[in-house]
C-alpha cells in the first residue's frame, strides 16, 4: 500500500504550514511507514493511505515518486 506522508524538513524547527512537504512511501501500515522514516530528521505531521482514484490522481503529479525504504 502507498502512504502519503506530510512532513517538515527539520524536527528542530516549529512547523509552518507553508513549508510542509510530502513524500510517498510503500508500507503495510502507518506504523510501518513511521518506523521506516524514524532515522530521518523529519517532523512527520500526518500519514494517510492513498489508493483507488486518489492514487491515480496523485500519479499524474510530476512530483509523484515512491521512496524505496527497507
């Protein structure tokens, strides 16, 4: 399953909505995705599953790229 992760680049700074970035990660659950990203300096705001029509819509975005994390 593909998850869309909303995050801030630095966990040390106060979150600012205008600086929120997104990344797509493949995982079996939200917990799995958070575990895969725990070694990165991200301040994760929100993780949501992406499937069906929403996934097809996201794939049309030029920034769509799924991170390959073991």
